[in-house]
């Protein structure tokens, strides 16, 4: 039988994580009896959406151009 260190390590990490979640203490209730405040709003992506699209298109052309240069075969 072949010893597989990657599989053994993965199984051990999974088991330790599983046992850690089982033995963890339950969360404490909110002492004030109120709901938590809502999280702050996320970062705005609408601000520079045209710049992001332009960069994506230019990067796409760059990738396609390099791929075409690498796959050309000399005759």
C-alpha cells in the first residue's frame, strides 16, 4: 500500500477543523437585547465602471494578440 502524504494531511486538517467546530462554545447572546447595527455600505463600483470596462477590453485584446503570435506557424 502506497503512503499518500497529501491525502493524509488533507484528512487530518479536515478532522481537526470538524472537531474544533463541534467543541466550540456557543455564541453569547447580545447583552443589550437589541439587534446589531447594519453593516456599512460596500464600496461603490459604479464610480469607475467605464474605466474598468476599458481596461478589461484592452487586456482581452492583449491576451488574444499574444495567443495568436504564439500559435502562428512559419511556412
